[in-house]
């Protein structure tokens, strides 16, 4: 889940955004698993499953539903996040962005 105020920002920590209309809903923005912002440019990251789980696993276990955002193909890291979320009892929904660009091309 992305921060609506910081489009394009590089998330490094799990950040919580309480829904102002539903007191029991908190959106959590986890760091991406494919790219990082580096000097204004996006670059691929080396994804360490064990490190990600160590750092964010406890927070992931608190979540009921996971929205996995992707543009283009779904990559292995996104699949890993989905599998891990299911292991923790969460529901997983993949959200495809930039679909309109693919349709145009």
C-alpha cells in the first residue's frame, strides 16, 4: 500500500496510515522488493528473503489482507511476498498498475 502523499518515494520502513473513516483499518506500506530509489534513479535491489522476514515479519503477521502492486510481469519477489502472506494466514490480492499503457502498446 503506497503513501498517497509521497508518490515515487522510497519506503525503507513499514509505515502505518490509519484510515480516517474506519477506525479498525490501518494501511501498512512495506518497502518494495524489486527496486530502490538511488540518486533519483530506480535500480534493482538484491532481495534477501531472510533479512526481509527478520525485519518485517512481525508486522506482516499483524496484517489480514495484502495488496501486492505490480506493473508489467509479476516477479519472483512479489510471489514470495504473496506466499509468505498466505503462510501467515493473510489474504493476497495482486493489483496491476499501468495496465492502460500495456493496452495502448
